[in-house]
């Protein structure tokens, strides 16, 4: 049972415009954001930040999604795991590749650059953070400073998403719950402790 109920009806045009980005990205407006919308100014500002981090820059959106998936899993947020998986699919991620994320350290489908980013994502998302100097130096071998800022911003954004979802405990929406169920059956969406 959610700790706070999401808004049923959102009439604020500025807020609706901000939430349109999430609806385009996921195919629906998630309950977590409908709860954040109780404070429209916070929600609109947060949505602007999220869309800027996830859609702008030179780091590929699919890599950003991979970072978000690994960060969400390391933080132990099932709600975020399900949503990042849905977004990954909408960005073109295959079930085979999604499954490879559970073994990113050794999977031949994961490139060296992706592996470096995913190591930092995992190490940064656990509490307390475990990013080593070696992991960060490895990241620098593949990405320039601006790209490292983008990757770090994705990890930090999903730190907020994970904490918000774990605290509010929103219900999974029907499309996400159906996807999570199908993905678990196929082995693509692994339990949180897979990392």
C-alpha cells in the first residue's frame, strides 16, 4: 500500500507539460511523479532536471539507461528497476542485452566503456558509496570530462528516484507491473541482489 496516494487529476498546465516528458518516455505518467506532483513547483523543476540529464549531452541515451538500471538495482529499488527496464525497452534494448546487464562484469555483449560506466554506477549507488580511484580512472579512459559529468548526473538522479520511491512506496502501474512480470519470467529482470 502506498504511503502517500498519487494525485488522481492533474490540471495545472505547466505541470502537465512537465509530466508529458515522462509520459512520452514511459508511455504513462508513473505514480511516483503523480505523488511528487502534490507539490507542483518541485515536480516541474525536477522534471526539467530529469529531462535535461537523460536527453541532452553526448552520452548515448541507451548507455544512460544502462547506468540508471544498474544504479537502481544497486540501490535496491524495485520500482526504479521496473521503470528503467520499461524505458530501456522503449529505447530499443533487447531482452538478451537486458539480461547481460546482470552480468555486466563478464558479458561479451558489454563493451569496455559500458563496463567502466556500469562499475561506477553500481559502486556509487550503494550506501555508503564504494567508487574507487581505479574505477574512476577506468571511466576516464573511455569518457571525457563532460561525459563523466553526464554519467554522474544520471547516477545522482536515480539516487533521488530510488530514495523517493523507497520512501513513498508507490504502486507499480499496470503497464510496468505487466512488463516486470513478463521480464522476470524470461529471466531479463533479475532480483535486486543480482549485483
